[in-house]
């Protein structure tokens, strides 16, 4: 499943963000497309962490994240989230990666 989260995400929209990401809590494989997200804050990071912890508790793989805005990538890198999730700069995954199990 791919969930696209474009725009700017800050502390004023946590409920909306949670609703957007909620379908990803139970699917086996998840790609979060942040390619259109140009600004995120700690509220967004907290929601990603909650999602990751929930998926980990259920034995599901960590989500893949696509980021192409330098600010968003740098925030993920500085916060260590690039070690919690596999982060890419395009929805075109490397040949060795697949969202569909063979």
C-alpha cells in the first residue's frame, strides 16, 4: 500500500495526519510517499514513530519512505529516522526492492 502525504505538516493538524496514516497500521507492506511534503515538524515525526512502533509490535516490516525535499530529508536524517525507516528519493525502488512479495 502507498500513502501519499503532500503539503506541510505541523502541530496544527495532528488528527488529520493520523487519519491519513491510519490505513498503514495494519497492511503488510507500506510505502509512505512524502515526495510532495515540503515541511514537517516534530508532530509529524511523532506520528511516524507511533506508526513504526505499532507495526513493529504487530511483527510488520518498517515502512519505506520516499522524500525529495531537502528540508524533510535532513530532518529525518538528523532525528535518526533514516535508521528506523528505509528512505528513498523516488517511488522507483531499486531493482532488489519490491513492495510485492513474489
